[in-house]
């Protein structure tokens, strides 16, 4: 799942009842780990296209399952 702002991603994770666990930052890239029981999600930031319909670029936040 992809978001254009960190706040929107955090709101989505709160709705799913995931809680913040850990943050790992390296230069421009940010990695945040959220968990619910044994399930873990990874919230990462990348520089890329904001949408598929235009050529605007910026920071994109991705959520992926991490086990």
C-alpha cells in the first residue's frame, strides 16, 4: 500500500490497530516498524512518483508485511 504523506500512513495503521515498535533511519530513507501481536509491518519512505497519472515526484510511504 502506498501513501503520499506519513500522517496518512500512520492514521491507516492506527485504524488497523498496529502500534509503533522501532525506527531505523539512514540518510534520506526511513524505516518504521509497527506490530500487532506477532504480525509486523514495515513503513518505509522512498523518493518516487506520487501517482501513476502524472510525473510529479516526491517522498512516497510504503507499507509492507515484515516477518
